[in-house]
């Protein structure tokens, strides 16, 4: 696959992952009676988060256990969420999310509880991205180590 083709595939994967996460966010906020907290900015953040997970998972070697890949991706996702929160919630004042009521939060933008949510979401998303990449571009078939 050409370099341009790889870039297009990355963008398609990020957009797909972002759309899936955004729809999960919409469903959750609607089901919990908070549809007014749904914001288009979450789609942009979700695409950024998908890019972080896809790129991190893509760069880590197959011999790194899946849970460590998910842990690395969760750290990266939390960092992206923090910076995005500072821009969207603090600087622009949009108030899309606020974790200030949760223990261990940092400036209301990130918290340990959602770090665990990101870890749980990264566990399936890493293989999904890898298999989609493999299905389109070929290369080495995805395989994972589950333990040390």
C-alpha cells in the first residue's frame, strides 16, 4: 500500500473509531437523562482519542502483552483527554464534561475512574483497529499475548 493510501486508511480508521465512541457517548448521555451535555466537540475529541489508540497499538510490537498495550493507550488517551478538556471546558468554557465530583480528579478534566474506562475500551479497540488495518492493507496477521 502506498504512503498516501496508509494515511487515508489511518484517517478512515480514526473517523470510524471516533464515530463509534461518539455514538456510545450520545447513547450514554441520553440514557442517563443528560442529552443537553452532548456536544459536537466530543466527536472531534473522539477522533483524536481513536488516533491515539490506533497509532499506539500500531507502534507497539506484537510481543507486548495486550493488557500492557491497553495500559499504554489508556495513558495516552488520558493525556489527550486532559489537554482537550483544558481547551474545551476550561479555556472555551463549553462544559462538555466535568469530573470534579469524582475522587482523584485533576481539574475536573480527568480521573482514575475514567482511566479505567479507557483501559476497558482500549482492550477491544486495539485488536479491532489491527484487524481492520490487516483486512485492508494486509501485512502480518494480528496476534496477541495475553500474559507476561
